[in-house]
C-alpha cells in the first residue's frame, strides 16, 4: 500500500551546505535594516532640564535690553549729524544773542510751528471726512428717492393696465369711450376651405322628429352612406 497520501510525522529538513551558494543570497531593503539603535541625549545647547533650571532669564533679558539701547545710542549721533548737515534748522530763541534780536522776528519756535501744522492737518482731515460723509448721505438719499419714484411709476402703469383690460371698468367715467362688446373674428373666418367637410350643412339644419321611419334623418343618412 502506498504511503504517499499520509502526513509526514517528521518534516524533512534541508542540510546547510558548507559554502553559501548564489541562491541563498537575499536582498534586504534599507528600510528593513535596524535603525535608532542608540539613545540620543540632549546636548548642552538644547535646553536640557538641568540647564534650564540653572539659567537666569532675568539677567539675560536685561543684558539683551542693554545691548539694544547701546546700539541705538551709537547710531543716534551719526543720524543727528547727517540731519543737521542736510537740513538747516532755524536757531532757537534762547540760542540767539540779544543783540541779534529784531522786533519783526516771530517769537515762535519750530516745535510750535510743527504742532500748529499738525493741528491744521488734523482739522483739514476732519473737515474732509465730514464732507465725505455728507456726500455719501446725499447720494443715499438720492438713490432712495429714485427707487420710490420708480416703484410709483410701475404701480401706476400696472393700475392703468388693469383698468384698461377690464371692459366693465371702462364703462365708468365720463371720458371713457363707448364700450364695444362685439366678439372679434377668428383668424380663419375668411379662409377658402372652411366648412367644406361632408355633412357640415346638414348639422346646421334644425333636427326634425318624424314618426315615419322612411323619412327620418337616420334613414336618409343610412341610405346615403351605404346604398348610394
């Protein structure tokens, strides 16, 4: 009896050869290779908990503020020198000697002139804004008035159409013309081949009821249809 269909109790194992053949070489993707095999620690400049705990943030903030102020003070003399050399300013009143004073010279300072100019510009801006608001308001009122006039005109036209379309309403009023109730002719009243069908003239005749079956309308139609 053949034992080909029986289950193998002990699976067959292939013996490993001494030398690895070309068929035993497998390709492995770089994504399947082991990675992150070492633990990474925070460095000294990466805000480790111990480093953050020992830092003095207030001192660092004050130091940065002092650096910014120092840079501003360093750039200010050069900027003032450039401004004074490029733009000639009027001398202040307290810097002018008493011998050089004149009765016709104005007793105003440049700062006062700047303040007056700022106030005048603010007043001009306020006046322009007020004028703009006034113009917008006038345009809105004009638009609303035009819309009301248009609605009134449309309502008047609608009422005129309603009154002129009803002949009963046209009878009222002294200026209304004489009403005409004549029915208009059909568009096919004067055609050539109108009422040419067979039996149209007979339908217009008055129906008569006769006791004699030979002279009745049904007998005549029957004879004309099937005998003639």
